[in-house]
C-alpha cells in the first residue's frame, strides 16, 4: 500500500509578498489572493547539485540515509539529502565526522521553490 503524501503548496502572500506554506497557521487568516509558486509534499527528497556521496549513516528518525559533502572541500561533516518538511521548508541534517555523531536539530535551507536541487554554500 502506498503511503499517502501530505501535499504542500508554497505561496506568496498577495499583501506583503512573503512566502508561506498552506500547512502553516500564520497565513490562514489572511484574506489576500496568494500566488502559488510551488507544489510539493512532506518528505520529498531533493538532491545536491555540488555534493559527493560519502556513504550511508543511520539517523535516529530517518533510518539509514545517504550523506553528502561539498565537492572539492575537505570532508569534516556530511549532510543528508535536502528534505521538504511539514511546513514546506527544506531541511538537511548534519553528521559531524570528527565527533562521529549527528548534530541536534536540522538546518533550514528556506522554502521549497519548485527547484529540486540545492547547492552547498558552506
Ligand atoms: Zn496573504
């Protein structure tokens, strides 16, 4: 049985132009006509355009996941694929290769914008 996907729309508020996800509460009371800029679903995995595969690591919530680091740089830390979270934001999880453990929490890469690749900037 296929798991139902929790669909998410990313819009721009018609009043102030700020991006929001239709799953977020803060924009629900706004009476503007938003511009829908992207459609996605919770858990969608994107790819790194400039990442190299390091190998799979077990993550406490995600299970066994491939991790990546920025091509052409020393490999001190590796990151999971960018993933769309429940609020339409792209997040990645960082594994510290020196300490041998995952860093707490996730790194926020901003709202999904319809582009399925992210670029390492660090
Ligand atoms: Zn609005």
